[in-house]
C-alpha cells in the first residue's frame, strides 16, 4: 500500500510538471549564501511532456479556460466605481487609495484618491507608489516563467541544483523540491514558516538556513501551505539561472518592457519615488503615518514590489493578454491554472463565503470559482498597506486596488466591481453609499477615458502573522 501511494504521488507530480511544461512550451537582489550560482549538474534539455488528465482538471471546482469573452454587464459603470472609491477616502476613512481598471485592452481608470500622509498631506495620483506586499508573488511567478520560455530553467528544475546546501528537517526533502512547487505554495513546510522571525528583523540568509529545522507538514508537492521565506527561494534560482539579481531580472523582463516606470523593489526603491504613500495604522480616532519597515522587503520575491496605479494598468493589460510581445498567451495560461486546492479560501470574509464555490493556487496567483466565473486573484497586507488584484477572463477585465492603511474597508470594493461586471445581484460588500448623489451629476452612460494626471512630484510584507498570509 505504501509503495502504491508513493507511485501515485510521483505520477501526480509528474502530471503537474507535464502540464506546466507543455503549456509554457507552446509558445532582491537575492544572493546565494555560499551556494553555487550555477546548477550542480546541467539541467536536461527542455522537452514537451504528455500532460496527464489529472492536472489541473482534478482540482475540485476547476473551471476550464474561457472560450468566449463577453462585454461587462450593463451594471458596470466606471464613473460610479470611481465615486465609490472617492467615498472610501472621504473624512479619512482610509487616508489614500489607488484604483486601476482595464477592460478589453483599454485603461478605463487609473487614479489616486485621498492623501499620501496624514502628517504631510499631498494628493495621491496615478503615479503615487504603494507597497504591493504579496501581490509581488505574481511577478516572481511571471519572471520565472519567462526564464522557462527562454530555456534557462525548467518548471521541474530542482531548487537544490542552484542551492546545494539547502536542507529541510526530513532527509532528502529539500532535494525533491522543484521550482513549480515553490511558486505554487507546495513546499511542504508548515504555514508561514519563520514569518515571525522575519518580522523580528532576522535576515533572509539566516532564515533560509533555519529551514533545516522547520517542521514539515508533508513532502514537497503533496500539500498546500502558504509561505513567504520559502517562496523566496525562487529568487536564488532566478539568480542562478539568469546571472542577474532577482530584482534586476524582474526590471529587465517585466518593468521596463511594460513601461512600469514608477515600479521598484525594496525600501530604497519606494523612498526614492517622487511620490509615495506612507503606511498608516490606527491611532485614537484617526490615523498615524509610519516609516515603512524593511522586514518583508528582505523576501523580495514574496513581498518586494512597489508600484503605482499607472504601473498596475500596464501589469493588468499584460496579465489579461494584451501584451503578447512581453507575456505570451501560453505562459499566462500556465500561470493562471490552479495546481493545488485551497478550500480554506472559500471561508473568511462575507464575499468569499457567498461568492466562492472553489479555490486553488497556481503560479503566484490564486484561482477562484467566483459564482461560476473564473477569477485570478491575489491579496496582500503589510503594516500600514493593503491591496488586492483580480482578473476576470470572461469579461476581459482587470482590477487593482491599493491603499495605505490597515483598514479592511476597501476590500469590499473588489467584489463590488466583479459583481457589476458579471451582472450579479447587488450585495452590500462596502459600508458606503453605493450610489452617492454625485453619480447623477453627469451622463454616466459610457466608461470614462484613462485619467493619468501627473503632479509636479511625478508620480507589500506584513506586520503580523495574520497579515503574513493574506487572503
């Protein structure tokens, strides 16, 4: 029986690798401790594998890729959504917010609302930079996929080929771990291993060495368990495969080709931005701004990106398939496919309980069955910053919302937008008037044009263990 289970496990993992490889082929400066920057043994030539039918279709609730794209429903009105965003910053419910909406290859809205800092109020605009926290994970998955497309790496490459000293508590487990398993949160360690130490300012290299003592929940590839430190092992792999520091590889392959001109990595990056939103925590009856903590910036693949609403517009256009010169469609299909079930995501906030039928994790993305519609999603939180991003392929829609406070209030804006795009019955996910009088001051019958104002000041990562596993 034990041998049969192991054969089944290896077949399952091989099937997943086959899916990732075949789909991809159809088309931080993380430093390596004392480890080699080249594989210990040459990686085999990339070859197509016959995918097994068990992946990803075996994921409970799996929705196949969209075959027919439909326009948003008649309830989808960008002017109204912008007015709701404005309501969220009224009376400093939240200090500042940025929202980006793209649809059909066009930027419908990319604007800022509110202020960057309650202590030194300046307006948030389209080029004000926010910390993305765990929204950064999709950048790590994407740059790795680009290296796979180049032939520099394989999805089934072993992390230990680039980090031969890597050890886990179970003998041989670290040597089994593949790149795809890191990026799909199937490392096998218990959830959020060593996040608390990261929050205590322990450096990344020390934490990687401590992985040798972390309890294991399962063998690599056997189960889902969300990670930040272990997820960032992919930065070392990218360094070894490309010869470039992780942040440099993302900049060269994603930021610059897409025109994400405000985007950066790290504390130095956000502080060098001409306009950036300070993080805020509650203080008495209001908000207090802080200096950003460097802690989660140390795990750049997991939580290192800084970006503006303007940047997120370009990222959303690429992720919705409108920049095939940078991100080809087969690669996007690989990144957006669920590879492990995450049923816990269907619980929690009210919109998850009511809208999600199934959930899974792909390559740096979460994939949901949202009331029968496929949604590609990720959330993020760090001290004083929160954000959410979603793709709705059936409507060719992309949404990103970033805000500079620990408030959960704006979280309801994302399902509000999804519901209106799909045409679902209205639900009050937000504690604001969804139809303020200002909405009727002008003709709202057509989407607004892109609004990308630039001021004269041109215009991610967690403070607690609860925030370290963003939903």
